[in-house]
């Protein structure tokens, strides 16, 4: 392999672009044309959010909140989740509903939740309900069981291994002061970021794409997804639309269903509470990461192109949401990973290896520039832990390699869903639950 040839090829490509920009259509994937405007929208959104955050008004109400914790195999980890909900600085009443899915085989988790009853009793305005589901039914049935038992006007969902900052509830409830808000997304951080390079990269991804990116998108009412590990909803509205639905990716499914009211209610919005922080554990190995993203990326195909393909209507979701969902949800996350994989395969087959490596190098620097821009906006404008997050400036040069790898793997996950219906192999529900659901 001739590294001098790679450098010379890269220089020639850059020179050719300067004299003939049309070469971009051949040598640069279309995603680079789409991601630049999207990055600008997110960047300006984060700056706008920060300006409004500094001028925010005090919380005007303290409604009762029911927190549904979905538990399956967490064991003693559930204690930390319950404790962090008890220690919230929120003055209103918090009802903690720990739903144990498959309580027979998850006896240790069931007992750990029951052991928290005395702990919760020490806190005022806090109540614990331990709800065992003896037969495992999956995540959706667990959430709906909790919704049925909930009494608060605001319902929050959380995973059994998610912990929270003490001011999380105050930040979430603040958004519900607006009567046009049916749901609010909460921010997630990676708790085990120091375990491996893989978890480090995900920590950086969560900062840029979730806490920072969703904060920016929320400012334009373009929030793409309310995380299944941390989100809040008005209980009456959630019951009105039928709660959570079966199949996989219940979080994105619910978000898409909520957005189908936007066309009829233009004033409705889904904000993102960028300072309402939850902490979760991310995959620590490449294998674990690939298993997770196989489901995440495949679910996008299932929901956008199969289950909710009829939702692409201005009458249902409105014009702005329609354009954004098509560009961000379908083009960027479903079609472009396949295009990128085919584009790089074409380069490898058609040109010498030095040309392919030169183009990969140009893509690297492009994504590095985007990463620096977005992380900078996040660090200066959104981060509540600037000193702790400062170390990730040193990890940014590795980040484009990580994101490019995920793009290639996303293409595999998408094809797996298209040809093998991968969503039917989800571990989010038992096979007998998925089998009884409607086939899309």
C-alpha cells in the first residue's frame, strides 16, 4: 500500500473539486449534502435553547407524577433507580411503579423491588407500587400494565437500570407548563463510559446525538424520538391514543403516533428537556454494540416503511414534520447507509485501493469537522458537566471512525429487516407475543 499515492490522490481530488464541483456527485456520498444542513439546524437550535434556558421562568405547577419502571433481570440495580426517584428535589407527589415482567423467573428483581418499600417510606410525597407480571409479556405489556395502575396526571417511563440526577423531575415538569405539550423527551448519558473504547464512543455519541442533537431539534419541534429509557407523557393523552403498541421499538412507534396529531393541532409540540438527565449503561464490546444496533437500525425500516408508511401525510403530521421525517428518518437513516455501502463497494471495485482510501480520508475529515462543531455547541451550550465532559475533546478524532463503522453496519441491519423481517426476532418481547401481533 502506497501512502504517498493516497496523499497525492487526496490532493488531486480536493483540487478537482475546487475547479469542478460537479465531481462531488461522483466521489462524495449524497449524505454529505444532507448532513451539513441538518447539522446547521441542530447547531442553531442548541444556541437558541441555551439563550432561552438562561431566561427561563420558575415552574408554575407540581402535578402528581407516576414513574413506570420496566424491570426484567436488573436484580439489585433496581434499588438505585428507585432511590434516585425518591431523592428528586421535586416537591410534588411521585408514584413509583416497578413492574416486574416475568416475576417468576426474575425473582431476584422482584425481591429487590419489594425490599425498597421501607426505603421509600422514609421520603415524604413518595409512594412505591411493586407490580409483578408473573408471565413474561415483553416491554410493551409491562408499560401498559404500569399505565393502568398509574394515578398521576403525568406518566414517566424508565428502564430498571436507569438512574437520574436529583433535579431531573423539575426539568421535565417545567415543559408541561405549556398545555400544548403532550410529551417530553429526557436526556441520557452513558454511565459506564470508562470501561472500554466502545463505551467511550457511545458516551460521545449520546452527548452529540442525544443530549445535544435532540436539544437542538426540540427547539424547532422536530424531535425525532422520545427514548424508551426516559420520557414523560400526559396520562390522559397517552390513554386516549391507546398507550404503547406491540412489536418492537415501542419508543419510536409511540413518538410517530403522537406526531400524527400535529396536522390537526398545529400548536402541539414535543420539547426536549436537555438538562433532565438520566444515566444508563451502554454496550461495552463491539459484539454487544452490533446486537443493539441491529435492532435499532432495523426498527427504523419497520416503522417508517412498513407500520407507519401511511403516516407520511401533511394532514396527519403537518408539512414541516413530513419533510423532516422524510429527510432525517428515511433518507439519512434508512437509505443513505445502503447508498454509502454501495458507493464504497463501487470505489473498491472500480478504482485502485489508494483512491478508496483517499475518499475515506476526505469523509473522515468532513465528519470530524461536523463532530467538532456539534460537540463544541453541546459543550459550551448544553452540558451541565463541562469539566467532566472536557476529556472528550481528546476522543473526537476517533469519533468519525466509529460513526463510519456504524454506517456500514446500519446497511446490514437495514437489509436484514427488509429481507428477514428482523423486527420479529426482537428480544423486547417473547416470540408468542410478536406472533399474535398484526403482521405489517
